[in-house]
């Protein structure tokens, strides 16, 4: 389908089209399309921009990633379809291992997504032939790599489900999530929840990584002072404030009335 550039929701329609194409190519699962819709609904509420609390979380995420000894970025179907280049750039910059980890796992899908990540330029991509299991996790998401998620100290999990976030936190890892839903179990369980759109969040984290790699004192200060509860509370306050602003906005006049007045 050709989407006219003049369409007021051009970017959003392009993203949807990308996901549908990725679904047809066996990269995204149908459940991923539902997840995207949920994300978009929250993005409307957030104003489709990176909020101030998200920026704070993105800087904290960068600080933990810079200090990590074995950082890993977990990639699923939606992330590969929407943000493979952004993931690859961050992985190169750190450097971090990329591990394909799927909820609806099949070897064929893992193979396709590994290829996408390699083509995007990620230096090390794991996912095929996992050799470890994340404890207390029943789903196929438990399958992991010793060289990757299993031994990682910091794991970045964009568009995650709450169970694995919780299991990884229980293993003692610092878990950084990217999820537009601030009420999801993922956002509530993660060590550093980023409530932002994945394609906005990743380049911002990468920018902060570049800055903090040159400033170990600031990195250490952020890791000590970051307050996840306070940050999530700020996200909820932001939503409250935004809905308040929308509620107070004067109502648009019905079109017919406006035209009649203009003609007078
Ligand atoms: O590829 P698979 O098999 O691993 O499956 C991937 C999905 C996304 C289907 C799977 O992880 C899943 O079911 O996830 P959930 O539990 O639906 O959670 C996805 C979360 O991502 C939801 O809370 C959405 O609000 C959020 N989300 C959706 N699109 C975006 C997003 N967050 C940030 N950026 C987005 N573009």
C-alpha cells in the first residue's frame, strides 16, 4: 500500500506497514501486531514524544550499560522489524552482545531474526542453539545462551513480557526495559523502566552512552542516585498532568457553526 507523505499520521502508518510486512515475512507474530496497537494507544496518551521522566530513565540506562561487564540486548520479532539498525548501533557502541529471544519461538523465526540483526551490523548475535535455561520461567523465553543473557550482568529488554523481566531480576541482573505501557508488569518489575517508544528510546540511550563513556564519575553518580520508584511516579504524574491539560482545552466548535460565522 502506498501511503501519501502528506497524511497527518504518515510515520505511524509507515510503522504499521513495516510490521505487517514483517508479519508476512514470518518475522513478527500476529500477537506482535496486537502488542503494537497497545503501545500506540499509550503513545497517544504520552503525546508521542520522549517525556522528561523517560529522558531521565534513558540516561540511567546508559550509565548502567556503560558500567556493565557483560551487557546484552535482547531482540524479539517486533524489535527486529522496527529498530534493527538502532539496536545494532547501540550494540556496536557499547559493545554489547545481541541475543534473539522469542516468546513465540520457532527455529525458523530465530534464524530469520538473527540474519536481520547481522545484516544491520550487530557485531555478535546469539539465538540459535541456546545452551542454558533461565530458572523459574515456563515459556520458551527461558531458552538462553551462557555467553549471552544467562551470564549477563545488565540486560536491555525492549517490548518484553513481565515474566521474563521478573525472572531476570531474580537472577540478580539489572534489567532495563523499554515499554510504552507504564502499568505493565515489565515496567513495574524492571530495574530501569524506560516508558518510551523503542525507536525514540534507543538512539537517545546511545547518545547518552557516548557522553558517559567519557565521564566515569558522572556514570557512577547516576548509577548510585537513580531512583526507579521516583522515576515511575514521575511518569504517572506526567500522564495525570497531560490528561488534565487535555480536559481543560477549549472544545472545538462544530464545523458548520464555524463556517457560518466566517461568512458573516
Ligand atoms: O517476537 P516474540 O515471539 O518474542 O513476541 C513479541 C511480543 C511483543 C508479541 C511479546 O513480547 C508480547 O506478547 O509482548 P507483550 O506482553 O504484548 O508486551 C509488549 C509491550 O510492548 C506492551 O506493553 C506494549 O505497550 C509495548 N510496546 C508495543 N509497541 C511498542 C512498545 N513499547 C515501546 N515501543 C513500541 N514501539
